C-alpha cells in the first residue's frame, strides 16, 4: 500500500509540474484572455490535486 501511495504522489507531482510547464509555454502564444482562463483552470486543478494527495497521505 505504501508503494502505491508513493506512485500516486509521484504521479500527482508530475501532473502539477507538467501542467505548470504547459501553461508557461501556452501563455506565450495564446491571447491574454484565453491565457488568463487557462491559468485559473490550471490553478484550480493544482489545488484539487493537492487535496487528493493530502487525503491519500492521511
């Protein structure tokens, strides 16, 4: 079970860092209004992923 939690933690961390990189790259080519929406959507996803990670580590 501990190994599964570690794998899920790694997956969540990877999802967050990949999302950060994607948002950073897309912000340079998207119009500001779309980029702002994408940033807010990503921030919401990051918060949810952190909550899932916290729940799993209880």
